[in-house]
């Protein structure tokens, strides 16, 4: 059908319909996969069509995966300026239809389609999956990554050492995972690639230096910058940023505050601050500078360490920290640093001592055991029975004794009163 249409000529079709037909990008027949190609930030990439010798009534259309036209060439009538995003960065080879993208940036990552109809009305379709990455290496002559210290709540500027950027310059900042943080191509600046740094990045247009404000512990890491100056010279720098907490006493406080606690109970470390709001930041750490809790403008994280998981509560209004289910291992020094909405700093330290619960008070005499009480009861009962039996024996003995004495007296009386023994002759 397409061949017949082009053999008859397509000028009778509406222009919009012609363009729609020609930019419909599909894989070539028999092609099972999209071709993967890779490029580097600041470099160039050519997407090869595999076609040669285009002439006559040829038609080349390049589009992205949203079917937005990037390049259109119909019999030599070339248009490279469909989108502002690629303005001045596209080149088309008239003989092959191959497309070159210059000054690559991370946003160029994506799928690109080309549809070519050559002079014999034969159609060619190809698709490319382009991945643009950042090459993080040290600058020429630099043997190590530059170490940069920072403090929680402060700002830090990562200096590129370059000045006077202008013209076709391109600056790209990324982290150690190759995630882009900031990109500036000829003044087209984007600082909102990640939610993590939203509102906290500033880029100097003249030098490409990056400033990170309101530092927090999570900002610790390696950062890379790659920039191409107006003379197309490429510069690389890498920075190892370490963000730490300054643990000092509050102004006018001469000693760390001692706080006692009991095993299994809860304790609240009071900051003596109230009404936190706006651009506040609260960071709690232990004496090893390990972060326990962090709250930046309501973005709260209490799960930095497994040791305290599920046992911490932070008061949003004051920054006071409650530790629940205390155990002996919780004994130690704790620090808090607060930056309130007016950028005023508050620092406090607490020396928590956790002890066992109070033991039972001792009694004057220990109560007898059940066995001893039983033995005493049986002994008393045995003595009572023994006394009773002795009493019975004594009574019987006395009764028998009394009866015997009485019998002897009667026998004597009878002998005295016999008639023949009266003494009369």
C-alpha cells in the first residue's frame, strides 16, 4: 500500500496525515530487539541507520518514544529545530539519515526511532535505546579525590577551580551512583533532579561550583562534576564530602547534663526549645557521632540504628528525644543540635546513666519456712500427747497405790478383832 501511494505521489494527502504516517516508528521486520547505545555526558553519539546513498524522493524522520518529531528531511528540505531541548545539538547525514547528538546530557537518555523511505520507496525502520552516563574521574594531575568536611546545618561549596564559563559550556554534577544532581547547559539550569536536595542546591554559573545548604548526615558521600567549557575542553573533579555533628554544650552551660534512668522505663532528653517550625533541623547523635534521629522540616528519620529501632520518639515542636524500654546498654552521652526557623543554633549534651530497678528492702528476720513450721507443729502435738499419756500413767499409778494401802489396813483390823484372841482365860 505504501509503495503504491509513493509511486502515485503523496502530494494529494493532507500534510498532517503525511507527517503522522512517516513518524510512526516501528521496529524493522525481523529485528527482535531495540539497539542499545551508550554515551557520556558532554560527548557526542551517532545513531547509525545502516542505510547509504539516499537520494531522489527520500524521506527521513527521527522521533522520540513519545512520537515527538526531532528531525525531518524530505528530499533535502531539512528541519532540525522541532524542539528547544535539542536546538543546536543535532546533525543529520544526508546520505544515510544517521543522526548525531552533540553535547550529551543525562536528559538525552531515552528511546529514539527513525523511519526512512528511500528513493525506491523502500521503507527502513530502526530504534535505539540511548543511555547517557557521567564519567567520574579525577582531573588531570589530581592523584586523589578531594576530601571536604562539613557540619550539620551548615553550607558547603564544592569548588571546581574553573572561572569564566560562557558560550557552549555544559556542567553536570552527579553522586557516586551516577545519579544527576544538577545540570547546566548554556544557562539552561536544572537543580531539581532529586527530592533529597530540593531547595538546597545552588550553582555558580561562572565556575560551575556547587553549594549544598542545610547539610545533614545523609549528604555524606562522593560527588562528581564534569564540565565542558566554551572551548570544548572537558574538566573532571571529584569530592568526598563528610558531614559531621559538632557536639558541644549550650552557650553558658559548663557541664554535660547528667540524666538518670531505670531499666525498662522511658526517659525524655529535654532540649528546652519550643515552637520549632519553618526551615528547622534537629539531629540527635551519640558520643561516636553516629546519628540516631534526624528531622529536617518535618522529614523525620528515627531508624538509623537497629539498636534503637522502635524505641525512639521525637517531639516535633521541641526536638526533645524520648528513649523507651531502657536497658543498661543505653548508658552513654547523647548530643542534639537544633537549627530553628530563624537559623539560630541550639546544642545540648546529656550523660544518661541507666541502672537496674531498686531491690526489695531487707527485713529484720526472715520468716520460717513451711517445712520448719510443720516440724514445730508436729513436735508440739507430740509433746502434748506425751504429757497426756504420762498424766494417765501417773493417775493409774496413784489409784493402784491407794487401793493397796487401803487393803492392808483392812487386813490388820480383822486380825485384831478375832474372838479367840481376846486374852481371857
